[in-house]
C-alpha cells in the first residue's frame, strides 16, 4: 500500500511517500518539505528521491493548497509516483481530539479536533486545513494517528492536575501526553536492541518541541507533557511548565484577552522568548551562549535543568532506569546538549562515554560507558521516524475498515 504522510506545522509542510508491502516491510519512496508557505516570498523546498541525498531549492509558494500541489507535482515529475492517485491513503500525526486513537478523519473527528483548536492552536488549525485540501485533491482515506494514544496506559491518578474536580470530569482537563509517534518508535527500537521489553526505559525526544517519557513493561507510565503541548519542558516558542497564577496575573496587569495570552505563551515564550535573539533554533541560541550572551546562556541552562529534573522524576516513577534513549533533532544531533544533560548523573548509574557521544552523533548507537563497569544504564541515540509509525497504523485502519483504540495500537520491529 502506498501511503502519503503529512506532518504539518503552522507555516511548514513535511511529507513522505511510504510503500508498505504484504509483510509490512516499509520503503520510503521519497520525501518533500516546504517551509514559510503561509506568506508571500521565498520558501525552502527540500526533497529526496528514495535514499538519495537531499536536494534543496528556493521556490515561491504561498498557502497550504499551493504548497501541497507543488509537493505532489514534484513527486510525479521525479518518478516517486506516476500520478497523485497512486497514493492509496494519507496518514497524519494528529495532535489532540477526544477519542485519541488511530481514526478515520471523518467530519465528526475533524469537529473533535476543532473543539480542541484553542488547546493546540499551532497544530490542530493547520492540520484541519491541510487534511481538507488533501481530501479534495486525492479523495482517498484520511487517517489521523493521535499523539496521546501512546500514553493511554498512564495511571489515571497521574493524569489529574489538582484543578477543580469538575474541570477534569466535565472539561476533560487531564494529562494527555504528546510526541506519541516518536516515543513509540524510540521505545520499539530500544526493545529490539535490548532484546526485551522487561526494562525500565526513558525516552527523550528533543527538538522544536520536547518531552520525556517513562516506560515500564513496554507501556508509557508517565510523560512530561500534560493537557496541552504548552507544558512540560521548555518548548521552542511555547512556555512549558508554568505557574497558572503567573499567567492570570500577567493577563490582569497587561489587560490581555484570552486569545492574546494564548498567543503570547504559544508563539513568544519558550526558548525563543527566554533567549531574546529572535529565534527558537537551539543551535543559534547555543552559539550566542558560547559568545557570552547572558540570556542565551540562562536559556540553555534552564532547558538542560528541566530535562535533568524530568529524568530524575521518571527514575522515581520507574524505581530506577535500565535504558535511556535520545531522539529528535536536538537529541540525535547535539553532542554538546547530551553531555550537558548527563553531566554528573553518575550517582544514578548514568555515565556518558564522551568519545562515543562524539563518534555516534546523529546516528544510531550506544553512547554509554562500559555497561556494568562504569554505567549501569545503557544510553542510546536512536534517530526517530514518526512517519513510519503513522504509516503503519494508517495501513491497519484502512485494511480493517475501522478505527483503532489506543490499547490496540502496538508498534514493534
């Protein structure tokens, strides 16, 4: 089955074409990504045929519909597919709904996503728009693999927030957890490498947004993100964990509407807002920090400190850690950040091999010191692949002709 994958941001569109055979072997036929497509002007168009090297060009694209057509045209012109209708289904890494499984994106499910558009505005709104465009162009099944589905196994008491009980009961305000497709992939690969699921595992996804998850017996038992993606670790432009009264105080003093406050904590906070150098790109913030920018240095320290605290809390939840995995753009590609995060954790049995950390950077491999001699915890870098997870469940939903409940969604190698 040839499946298209849509990974949508507020101003970007990433896509892949994946072919899954009868034995569920997957092959990436091509990928194409566009940025800056919500405004007039130049966009970066990065594309790849099969496993060939990425190519980049500058194009003029404005709006998701124009961007989607440009991407589909490229796939056809370069022989990835012969025509758009070769795509038999579209899968999306959807963020938040009500059912939160792997769902056919019917009008009812899209209405659920619209209901939560305020909670996840950076994600739900552009997804709803692009799903509608793909549906109009391709007229094939549209499937959403919802991020919280991986975290269904978190004990219910751990989902509570301490807000008034009827907010939990009537509004559904509770811990959802996100980055489900990434944590699902990272954990499945770790189980394959370790040859067992009977381990206490911590998966650390660090990128434009970041989270830490604890897994016991193959299931998520806690995660750093809470009700919304505006929670947990410091995010690229989002606030992460914060005191609710601090937000209310700022709204009162600055006379902010609810919508204005949401914009501030979603688009002007996090790494970008704290560093104050006009970007949420951690590489640029790290560089500014190394050049003596005080705010940038504090931002790096705050981000690292939050990750370390969550590693400690997940160790408490699990009763110790056997294995730890780094994934995501920062987790895979920044040896400096991994070194900062793991520095001084020897007391937990966590010890990084600095030479391996440098040698394996950006690739899959073991970066801990010798097991049972220096480090009791195995530490891996595993390049994540959310699209493979989405494609797998998209195929199952289409073939079974029904939605999948979270407890049915098991992904293994």
